[in-house]
């Protein structure tokens, strides 16, 4: 297997770090070399969070170079525009269709851009835009939006669904296993 490069971005508190942990543990269980790099920024204040997840036969660096991401998974749609330049020409972008105003917008110093979804699709024709938060809310817990998106991601990779479910089971809090598995399966079936 060649190295798979997945960039995950969003806003602090959306489950980005747990998502990268699940992917990393899955890849280790499959026998791959794994490197993960996390940039937290002002995560505790709703700032940007990005993780680089790389796995394959041999991975030398934890960072994904510009133009080398196979998949970018974004938990807030404006964050998607910041990272489209990381995608390969054949790359796929998975986007949660949800808006969280950055601090300058919330304070009235700037405006949230218009037509963010259109700009995402213009920059990346292979975009999958899904309202993962709506699905999570229908399941009764906003916090599983990450496993909804993880299900969408899993559908793009040639790894058995049951192996993903095992990785989720081993990494989420025990009381949330069934809820997270259900969220994953809904995302997988989208």
C-alpha cells in the first residue's frame, strides 16, 4: 500500500483529535506505519484545529505536503477553504455542511463569506458535502458528528467496515460505543 494522507480540520471541540486517534489505531491494527501531527491553535476558544494522518508501509514524516493530501475531512465548511491547496489533483474533500462563525465574524469585524459550498466544489470537484451535525442531532448527541464523517471517510478507503467499527469501539468512551457505531454506519451508507 502506498502512503495514505488524510488531513482533518475544523474547530476546537468537534472531535477532530478523537477522529485522528481512531484512524491511527485502525492503521496500526492493520499493520501500517502511522504518523500523526496535531496543530491545536486556539482550540479551547473555538479556534482552528488541524491534524495530519499518514499511514502506509513506511512513513517518514508526520506532515502532509501541499498538494499531497488524498482526502481532506473538514468539520466546519469555512475551514475547508483554508486547506483545499493540500489536495492532490484526484483528492476528495469531505465537508460537514455546518457554519461556526470565527471570532472576527462573531465580533462583527468581518463577514462570513457567501457561497462557501460553491467555492469548495469549484476548488475540489470531488467534494462530498453532508450535514453531519443534523444527523448527529437526530441521533440525540451533537458530539457524534465526527463518527458520521468517519463513516463517509471509511467508504472512500478500501478497509473493511468491521475493522472501522472495532477501532471505534476501542477508542470512544464505553457508554457511547453503540451511539458512535450507529453514527458511523449512517455516514457509511450516505
